[in-house]
C-alpha cells in the first residue's frame, strides 16, 4: 500500500497494473469487454461495451470519425470525445495525453491538416508500437507517438496549442504533476480539452484499494473540488468541469451494479493557460 495514503495502493503498483492491462489490450490478449468494463460488464444495460464502434458512438464520435481512422486505432476506450471539445484549427500543434492506439490523435490530425502536427504520448510500449503502426498504415505524416509518462512529458516548453486526453489522467496516482506538465508545454493562450472521470464524492476505501477499479477508470477519479484546485494551482484560468450529457449511461456501461453513476461522472474539462492569443472560441475565453 501507499505509505502516504494507506487507502490507496502504492503509485508504482498502480502504474504497473495500468501498463499491464493496457499492454494486454494492445496485444489483443484482453477482450474489449474486459478492457472498457469491470467484472459485471456483460450484464450492462446499455451493451455499449460489446463493440468498439458502438462504444465510440456512445462516447460522442460520429460515424465519419470512426470510419476515417486506421483499422485497429479505435479500441472502444474512453469516456468522451475530447476532440469535439477542442475546436481545433488548421496548423495547430496538438498533444494527446495517453494516446493509446492513436484514435483521438488521428481524428485531431484531420482537423489540423497537413500544416498542423499531433504528438501522442503513452507509457505503454505495446500501445506506442500499435499507434506507430496505425500511423504508418494510414499515412499520417503529421502524427508521431512518443513513449513516456504524462507526469514527465517528453515535450519542449511552450510548444503546444491544445492538449487533449481521453479518460487517462484518472489513471495517474498523482494528478498534480500531469497538469503542471500540461501547463509547461502549452504556449501562452493554449488550452486543455480533456474527457475524464471525476468524483462527485469521496470514494470509499473499498473502492480506492481495488486495482481493477483503478485500471478500469473508476477508483482514481479526482474529487471535483480537488480537480479545480489542482488546475488553479497549476496556473490555469477559465476552468470549466461539467458532466457529459450521457454520463450516467457511460458509467453504467462499465459497472452496472454498484451505483457508480451516483459517485462519479464522465466529465468534460477545459481550461486555458494565460497570456498570448487564446486559441479557443468559447464565450468563456474569447471577447
């Protein structure tokens, strides 16, 4: 257990469990059902975990987006569509935290066009290898994938316009360095558009000690008030965190028996790094 907080496993134990689980997904050793749902997923009332395409539609991706990416890029993982939050523009540099097999990175690449650039970072070697193979297969010359932990990004300071991430930050034992690193690599005026699981209330010790619930994107959810404070402490402004419209359906599709939809939500998280010309077009950050 973690000596700093005996209610959660040791950080390295968590990282290794996440790396093991998602490595097995990348290699095809784990089924989609076991990848995106917990133990009672087969009894899900929505059935959204029965296929990657169906799950992606539940998360808010269009048929065009799903059909445009290389085969094998869509693993049916995630809790939203961060690209839809990002309002990307041609020529921008995009960073995808926890890029997996490249699904969101490839969709972002279409939005920024040949003059733009997309960098995906993932800590699982098998996922990075799969993403690189998918990029080669799809001819994505403006997309690259780097092996690394999102708590220590292999990306230079102030080089990124927009950061996206899909249900990955909750997997990190400590979210503070993730957002500090995000702030560091963003250009002034840059922003984050993140889909992630957020806690409505403090989770029980039984939940926080469960490795399967951590790697299944439930036990590591940050309390809403703590998330906002973490973003403020990192330096972000114009912070907005709200539940996705069909959050309950998404959470229930993962775990339908223990009422997790009342404890956590599939959130849409946006924030801006002050300075420069802001890159978003939402009323909250553009005059």
